[in-house]
């Protein structure tokens, strides 16, 4: 593991590690290794796409463990499961390589990484606390509903490692791969929210424009922006490299001022209340 790659071998794994595997060049799936070959992670079951009929639907589906027509003999068919689940390491990786998410890195290292979703300046709590949080959230399925922008697998893993949770109505969660997009320019983030990928799914339906037009325009914006962001230096074309660097740091969970340490025992209740408020706001927009 070095500056340009966080790839590790299975022999290097330790309980409490935040690990991830790239599902494509632009998106990675994250989880917490708890020992004995098991990973606890946050996912959304198959069939619950965002419904745009575009590549955006696939972004959510890629976090579902797959074994083709042969379910894992240890885990079974996990494509029907939702929320916080436990998988064997093979199911979690789904054929991909194994990477270790880095904590307590310098701001220089954070900016030097070509892709978001690989590190944070925030320090990690001790491994036993990390495993405890992950298991508590597994037993209670208490991390709320999966949302690509506001509450995804990386948000889950970062909370397990740090206890931190973002409290903001204007910004995404703690996921650095989402926030890298925001740092390069809000086009993709706004487009996804426009489609209802965030917490207010009724917003797109309330707009006085054709849904097909919204989907087409937003998809082009997301594809263009993500394609530029993932190359790191190509983000110059979007916002200028200096602005990109400043944004990457500003959105990092270790730097942001809108984060709080939340005891895991209180998290399920907090998430339930937040979901009620989100659904109430969504109903008002219909």
C-alpha cells in the first residue's frame, strides 16, 4: 500500500479495518472487516433502482453481492437483503480487489489521491470500538435507508470507524467519493438530487418539465462530471485544480464543522426520526 494505491492482501487484514473494492472506475463499495472472514456493510437490495432507466440505476445495484446463478454456500442469496448485512469476504469483494481505507492522513495526501473514497483526515477509533459499532448496527439494522448521496456504504464505514455523522441539510454525507464530485463542481450532485436520488424522492415529479428531459440532461451532466473527477487532475477542466483541492479538503469529514460524534446505541433512533422528517418533506413536495 502506498501513495497511489491502497491495495492490500488478505493476510494483512485486521478486525476493525475499513475496506473497499472498486465496482467500476468511478464507484467503490465499502465495509468493515470484523474478523473470521466476515465483513459488515451497508447495501440496497436488488430491484430498488432509482428508476431512471439509465446507467444511474446500476450505480446503486453494484453494491449487491453477486455469484451469478450460484448463491454463496456460506451467505446464501444476499441480493434480497437490505440495509446493514454481514457477508463473507468473497461475497463482499464480488470478484474485485481488496483495498484499505486510510485514516488520519495529511491534507497533502488527501489531495494527492486521484480518486475520492480512499482516505480521510479524520482519525480512527480503536478497532474494538469499530467492530462494536458495526455489530450493533448489524443487529439493529440501524443505519437508516440507503441513499446514494446522503447515506451510502462509505458513510456507514466511516461512522463505524469514527462515530462521526454529518448533520447538514445542504451537503452530502461523509462519503468522500460523493464529496469529490461536489468538490469538482455541484453539477452532478444537483442532477442526482433533481432526479430524487437524495432524501426527497418527490422533487423531480413536482417540477413542471418533462421527466425524460430531466433524466437525459442530468445523466449527461453526471457522466461528464464523474468522468473528469475520477482522473483527479482532469478535474481542472471542471473547476480549476486549486478549487478542486480546496473543495476536497473542505468536504472531508475530518475537516467539516457539521459533524458530530453519535453513540451507536442512539443512532437507530436518530435515523428513524430523520427518515420520518424526510418522508414528511417529500410528501409536501408532491
